[in-house]
């Protein structure tokens, strides 16, 4: 079971759900940060990202982000819009806890959501892929879509 | 003086120099990651990012990334291309040390480079802005532009 997530404003939820790529930051036990672009699915306050793609060049347990999360489950994910019109810059920053889902109903649902959002996964996602769950603990939304 | 940076492949340098936004990850003393989009300039193995914009809503010393860097100077910056054609996905991940430049010839040059790259700074950058320098220690380039 997922822990109860923080409540997100509908505008923030819509922003996260509609974007195609986020950037996931982890840190190892020594506090050395790492950050990569990730595809993700948003579902009722939680964020999911797949770990096993085809061709499987690196077992998921050996991915740097997975090794970092096993040592330190705190993560940050930012979803943002870049534009040369800087009035249109916007981001949502999520800080929270990451959990690696190896099996179970929640993992199955996350895989379905990821396949629905990204048609590319039809060919590129391992069935039964390990999946990262991010449980937001602190969320900051910045930019015009979130102006009061 | 900057410490001697690692040597970067010309294709990696060209990729970094030509993109408009990167994502900067820091971690606080407890290892909690933080990540935001940043504009930056690349110069001979080093990356610079401005800290003081106009209007100055938050003094640079109070920015979360600055507080993190003062507690833990290790940072990661990723510059990447997203595309719905996943064959075209690419990124350069830099892990290294961050230094905050408050004054001096290197800071002055970084401000000039940032103003040359982003015309938006003509109105939005504080003159004499504090500037972040990232000195790469480890660089990973992934994707077709860097295929052997």
C-alpha cells in the first residue's frame, strides 16, 4: 500500500499529468546528486516511472538511480515548461520518497498507466517491469499556470 | 582560479553549448535532493548559471540551491533532448563541484557569456549577479549524437 500522499491542487495535478518528461534527482549515501530525464505517469497523488526497458542493457538493480534510492530513498522530480518567452516558464517540483515496486497490483496498474501514456512503450517496455513510485511530501508550483 | 576541468569530447561540448535549458540537482547536508530548470553558459569545460534575476524576489543566498551548495557543493546538471521519437533521446550528465562566484574576472566573464546567450537577460539579470560555477568531475553522454 502506498502511504497517503499530500493533497495536490487540481492545476498542479493537470500540469504534471499532461507533460511528457520530468527530471528525476537522486543522491547517494554520500549526498552526491544524480539527475536524468524520465518518462512518468501521474495517478491520484503518486508518480510512477518504469525501470526496465527493452533492449535491457542494464538490469534495473544496477541503474544508478536505483542504487541511489536503495541507499537513500529521498528523491526530487521536476516537471517544467521551457520557452523563450520567459513569462511562460513554469515548473512543479516534487520532493518525496521513492519506492521500487517489483510486483503487485499497484505495480501492474502503474505499468498500464505508463503504456497508456506512452505508445512507445508498446515495443520498449519489459512486461512486469520494476517500477519506481514517488510519494510526494513537499510540492512547489511556480509560474503563470499557478499564479493566484 | 578554476580548478582544471575534465576534458570533454567536442561533440559533448557542442551539445551542452547549444541547448537552452538544463536541470540542476543539489542535495542538502542530509542528502535530500532538489532539482530545478536552469539557464546556463558553457565555457571551456566549465558551466555557469546566474543567481540574481530581476525583479529580485529572493536574495541569492536564500535560494534553496545556494543553501544546498553551501552545505554540500556536489551537484549534477543534465542537458537533454526530449522527442516523441525515442531514437532521438539524448543527454549529457555532468557531476561535479559547484562554487558561488560573488566577484572577480571569472564572474564578470560568466555574466557576459550569459548575456550573450540569453537576450532575455538584458532586462532580467542583475548587474554583478552572483554566479554559480560548475566544475565537471564526471561526464556521461548518452544517445545517438554520441554513438561511437
